[in-house]
């Protein structure tokens, strides 16, 4: 880790193919979905379940099938020793990224040596916003929060936040649609050859959304989804999906002792707050902070993996950071794959790790934002 702490390495990282809401993975219970990926990941990483000292999983909508500490239930469902603890964290779309932050901090400090972090979201079973339908037990919005933002209405929903980002950064509909189409094109190219970041599951060997890639004419014909005369549509806003992702984190000495591979090294982590109405661009202050902590210029980063909650989120980030757009999301993103919110962070990290492990660049940065204005960033480099 930059500045302090023990060296921390990624032993392996992977995600499931992402299913469309109501699609191929809709029949999977989220506990079973996460458990299956955990088993597959340890098998290919060469790690015995009893060697894992803990599991952190992110999950955005922790109610119904995803309630009750899904991290612990997934480790038990996986058949792992009961001595392996699990804890679930929530930071909206940045949930699994926050899980990685927890694991890396524990290993860097010396508190633990070998951990698994990741995330899961089965949005066919528990759709985004499901907690708003629970008036008996209370909705996740208090009077004081509502009064502070959005003219007394509280935090803006994702679609309106994307519209506000597009307005503030003067983003045109044509640019948003072009980025979305490019995301599909890059994802199809990446997944044509069984990429190492994917673990086939549920009859899928690639993201289900890629079989429904839109035509340019169809994208142009879509009407605005959130505001009359707006620029955000179903094509340039990520759709809900189902999936899981995970990463094995270990200290350098532990990896060597156990004879484990090391696909990448964690350089530094950063988290930052942003304006809630513009929460999709909280990645900007998090990115800048990560670069400062690592004492690296942006030119030292070969690849940038930025969460595609919408085209507006990524294009605003590109404008602020001034990096080459062709270096952003080289395997495509959530606009193509769908967006299982709780799994998004480690899903991006898995793609970045695989690219570095294949020698296609020295460093990569992964950045995400969560509703409310939560930005997280992680810089990775080749393990050497």
C-alpha cells in the first residue's frame, strides 16, 4: 500500500456473466449465486476454504432474499468451514468496492492475512428501490434528509441524477448514445474469446445483455425516460441485472507461504464524498485523491475502469479528468452487461486485474460512485 502498511496482492478475481432482469439467472437465489462464485473462485485460485479468514460482500438491497447478512449465509451455503466469518456492507453501487476496501485495509494493517471480498445482487428477485415499498417498517428517508435536498423531496433517483449530470456538463444526447453503443461493441469483442475474468454459470458464458445489443437506429428512436425533452434513455442508462463478483486478497508473505499466484498489487485506495444531486460523478474526487495518495500523475495509469451507471456519469468523469476516452472501460461496462449494483465494483476490478495479469499495461484505476455521493477508487499495478 502507498505510504504505509504491508504489501497487498490480488490472488485472483472473477465475476459471473451478468443476467438480465427476469433472464437466465432469475431462478438463482442470491445466496446460492454468491456461494457458487465463491467456490469457483477459490478452486481456480488454489485456495482452501479453511485458509480464508473472512468474507466481505457488498449488497445494495438488503431485504427479502438478500437480508440477514448474505455474506455469512453465502459462506455457509458454499460448504465452507463454519469458522469462516462473513460480513455484508452497503454503499449502493459502490458496495462491493467498499467490501474490497475493508479487506485490503485488514490485510495491510496485519489484522488478517487472506480474505475474500466481493458482491452480489439478484435484481430479478429484489429490484432496485424495493425498500421504498415497505411503509410499515419505514422508508430509508427521514424528515431532516428530505428537507435538506431536492426541494424537500430528498435524494434524487438515479435517472434524474443522470439528467442533472448531463445538464451540468452540457452533454448531448448523441454523445451519450455513442458511448453506450461503444460499450456494447467493446464488451462483445472482449467476451468473444472466453475472457479470464468470467466464470461461466447458469448456462451463460458471456453477459446475457450482449445478445440483445441495440442497433444505432433503435437507440436514436428511444424517447427520454425521465424528463420530457431530456437526454437519458433506456439505452444510455444501465439496466438492472443479476450477478456476483469476488476477489481473493492476501498479504505478500502469505501468498508466498501458501504458494499462491499474484495477479496484481494494490497500490492505494481512496474514498470521497460528492454532491448528492450529482452522485454519479463522485468518482472524480475519489480518483483525484487516489492519484495524490499514490503520488502518481494521471499519465502513469494505463487503463481506467469507471462505473457506467449511465453514459453521462462516464463522460462527465472523462471531461473532468482529461484522460483519453479510448483508455476508459476497454472491455465495456454496465451499459452493455447490465448492472447488478452490489457486484459492480469487484466486477470492474476483475476485468482490470485480468488485463494487468496478461501484461496489457502496468497500472489501472477502478472508480465507482454510489447514490448519495459516495466515490471510491482503487489503483492496481502488475504484481511484478
